């Protein structure tokens, strides 16, 4: 059986069911509303596994599921060398979110990374510690700022309400996902003009570590049914 | 691949050679306080080192290198001059797969803390490594971070611009961006122009950074905008310097041909070092010079740098080293001493000696 991991609740689950439904494959939860079991109709040899979206990258990396739907931001954040562990089969066109760097709007002198870098240097000299950036996307933010040659910053972990950390004096800048920017504006923050780290969307991934023995036939049919490029795996 | 016992035996052999060369053995703890390393390297080190927590000592790291604890030990209670040697495991997180990427491996190293004659100390370390590695066919490269620093310092421009460039010598991308900005090759962004024309936010002030800090930076930006652009000739000379690769014995001539007057003291130092290397039996016509050597990978070196590399480009260098005077200043709490040293990857050396 090809195990397909899908987010177990909310909009991400509904949109995923809809995406597969549009391609002739019906995914549904079996049993009661609260039971995390699923069923697949319209595709041979595929079984549905309902999981938390945040756990799908780990399950793909371990090869416990063959296919999985989750945000591309989560895969890049949670998996080292992500494209050596999974293959991106299809961007699915929903669950859009941008991972961005934002600073207080009142910082009129900061518009881009060049400004952030210069301010970080001055901030460290004045306050005696590196400029703090609150985020839960440690790997993505660290890689981005290192690649861009920004210095004198540090990451502080923030698992929620990240936009509030600056007013609470626990960070000077944030790196977080945003779709409309409403929360940023409400918290008096602005996005750096070149501070877009990653444009995320729900994506269908295949696991390289999964046992594909004997699954190739069903997989080829599934790929054809979904209208995907089979050469990718 | 050498197993752990073979790597450890090789590290012991190297340590022995360093002790015979007059070094005293130092044995830093495997668990190092994270604070000094974080302060020195910033977030980069979190990506490369294993961080753990101790209930009494706080955040700790599994030793990612020996140089920092050796410098700390010397600055705390070392006699001068001093020669130190060490051998042991270092631990590095790896974000990428590949056989050449080890999470833990043996290093053996040798460090000199001596004020008397820095170029002689540079040559002593290099010649010692060269002799130890002489059974292998390795490609040896030297460089000198002091050249780029001197060239930046000699630019005819605002001290703030020179400080910003010097700060980013180890980050070539940002360095090039700043050069392009200061020389007018990239236009002033719209937001900067509006800021200089007086644009301010109407939103409330939030955060720890104070309004006065912003005003001070805006004043600095105004001064920057009023300053003349860096001449294209200066930028070209700096880029030509950064790109210089040649045989070591011809490096002084090539450097003088760049016609950067501020380089002269650094070129004189390079010549003294080359003479000292030759006096130690190093064949200069077989030695590569690269003015950007170690620029993006060897962050705490600020003068002489060197490496010995195997022909296979997938492998990390067998040995690297260099001068780190500024590191002793940062860790010395007000004191400093010229220091130079290097380390050999014992397991890799065992592999190569087994093959050749």
C-alpha cells in the first residue's frame, strides 16, 4: 500500500481533500468526526493516514509514509538537506504564506537587509548584545541571513504571538509567516523590502526513504491520475 | 576510512611531534561554556555546534574547536612566550549528507603565543606542518587577511564606510554590496532617498531600540550621502587584490603592481614571512598564494592563513591554520598577544597515508 499522509484537520485538510477530489480521488475521514482514520476511493493501492501537518515532514523523512501533504515551509525548516530526503511532486495552489522579516514601522531608517545589518551592528555596540530576531523558523532564517551576509543578530525562539515580542521588549525584529499582513500592521510592524525568506504553499511530497518496492505500478497510475510528471521521483 | 582507534593513534602521533617541537600539552574540556563561543561567532555556531544544557553551568557546547579554549587558557594564566599542543575530538553538526562530513573527528594542533617576531612564528608553524605532512602530495596555499584589511583602511573615504567594509571582509557578498553602494554603482533606493528627505513613520514607537539611536543613524546616513563616491579605480584595485592568485614567491611583485600605497607595510610583512619560510626550507615556487584564502571559511584569522589540501576537492583540507591576534584581544579582557597556529585532521591524514 502507498501511504498518503494528509493534515488531519482544518482548512488544510479540506483543501487537500478538494484537490484530490478534483482529480477523481475521494479522500475522506472514516468513522466519527473525532476519529483519525481515513479512506481512499478512486485510486488503487493507496491508503490515507491523517496526521498533524507539523509531523508530516518527520514521517516523510523516516519513510513511514510514501506521500505527504504539508507546507513547503515546514519541510524546509524541519528537514536538513530537505531535497535529499523528499521530492516535491506538486505545489497544490493553496495554503499560501510568506515567511518574512519584519521590524517596527517606526524604524524609518530601516527598509532593507542592508539597513538591518547596519542597525544590528550599532545595536550591539549600544546595548551589549546582538539584535534579537524572534522566530520559530530557526533553520530557514539562519540560512537566509547567513547567505545574505547579515551580522550581529541572534535568534530567540518564539512559538506563538511572535508579533508581540517587540513591544514586550524580548526581540527587536521578527521572522514569521504572514498571508495578509494584517497582524503585522496591527502590531505596528513592517516587512523589509528584501526580507522575503520563503513563499510557502501546500505541497505534495514523496519520501525517498520509504519502501517503494512493489508500489511502482500503483504509483505510476496515481501520478497519471493526478496529472503529474512521473519522472520526478 | 580510518576507524576511531586509527584516528586516535594518528592524533597521538601528531601530538607527539608537536611536543617534540617544544609545545606544552593542553587538554580543554569537551563541554565548553556556550556564551564565549556564541559571542564570538554569533548564530553561525549554533548551526555548527551541539548545544546542551547544564543545570548549574547553563548553556554548554560540545567543543567545536580547540583554538578558543586554548586562547582562553593562555589569557587566564599563560606565561610568555608559549607553545601549546592538543589532540582530541571536535564535534560539528552537519546539515548536509556526504562521506566527508563527519559529526565528530580528531584534531591535533599547535599554537604559538609570542610577541617577538610574528613572521618567524608564522613560518615556524607552517614549516612544522609541512614537515609532518611531507610524505603526502598536498597542495599548500597561503594568504594574508591583513592585505585586504590594509587596503580597506587605506581607502580615501569616510571612517564609517571603512569600518563597515572591514566588518564584512569575511562576508564577501555583503562586502561587494557595500562597495557597489559606496561607489555609486547601485542607485540609492527610493526608501533611503525619502528618509533623507525627511520621511518618518506615523506609527507609535515600540521596542528596545530608542528614537535617539535612529536619529544618530540618520545623521550618519546624511553624512554618507554628502560624501563623494568611492572612485571606480579604488574599487577595481580592491577587487583585483581580492582576486589575486599566484605563486607565493611572485606575490610581492603582483601586489606592488596593484599600486595601492596602503599595502606597503603588509607587503613588507609578507616578504619577511616568505624569507622566513625559505630559511625554514620551504620551496616557495611550489607554494600557492591566494589573497582571499580563508575569506569565507576561516573567520577568526586576521593575518597569515594557510591550508594543506588533498587533490580530491570533495575532501576538507587536511590542515588549516593562521594568525588570530584579534581573537586574543576579544577573549583577553583588555590584554592581547600575537598568536598563530593550526590544526591537522588526524583521521583524514590516516586515510591518505593508508592510500598513498
